[in-house]
């Protein structure tokens, strides 16, 4: 809403005017940023974040602050995922259905189920997310693994006592 002629805008109205006056805070090129240990300055993640900082029209200091916040979020997310995977592994060990003393054998059965019904992409997803430790995922794969059995030899019927004539073999009910 516009202020009436001759009146000053309220204090809250200055925020929009200040934002409008900061139209070119982002430099043409950012200088080097302070990166977390082990991060490559040519990584795709960093390139995307710098593009986001540029789109947000952040100056060098604002862009560094933005990157630091995003790196902290990523680190926290990774720590949360690791904590969850550890918690799930503990739950799986204590599971009444497949855990306990038989855990190792049951995990082998679950692995057989994953091999039979899963894809390499599913295996990669489960490993990358830590979901391979989740008790419900293990339970599902364990049950799937129980349907996969080793091949076995099927024995035919027992041998017939004594030699039988052709007629007896062709018409067993007629020629006792």
C-alpha cells in the first residue's frame, strides 16, 4: 500500500526499499572461498552452490556465509544418517525374528534374497543410505531369501520289483 502524499512510510516499509536498492551486490567473479577440509574446489556441489549464491545476488561475504551454512547442513545430514544406520544395526541385532545368535546366518539368507530379487542399483542405494541396516529392510530381504533355495536333486519313484512285461508296463491296472 502506498503512503499518502506528504506522509512518511512506516518503519517496516523501508525493508522493501532497501532490498530494491541492493540490485548488484554480487561481484562479477567470486574470489576463492574457504572450503571444508577434503572438498575439491572444482566439485559439482561447490559449483552449484556458487551459482545459487550468484542468483541470490550475494556479495563475497554473504556468499561465504551461505556456503558455510550449506556445508554445515550437509555435514549434519551425514552425521544424522550415520547415527540412524548405527541405531538400526543395533535394533537388527536385537530383533526377535532374525537377530540374536542366528543373526549372521540370517543376514546371509537376506543377502541371498537381495541377490535374487534386487538390482545392483538397489544394493548401491541401500549401502549409500544406510538402509541396509534397517530392521524392516533386513526382514523383507530375509523373507525373500527364504524363498530362494539351493538346487537339489529330485529322485524319481522307487524301482518296480521284478521284471515287468510290455503289457504290464503299458496297462499297469489291467495286468497285475
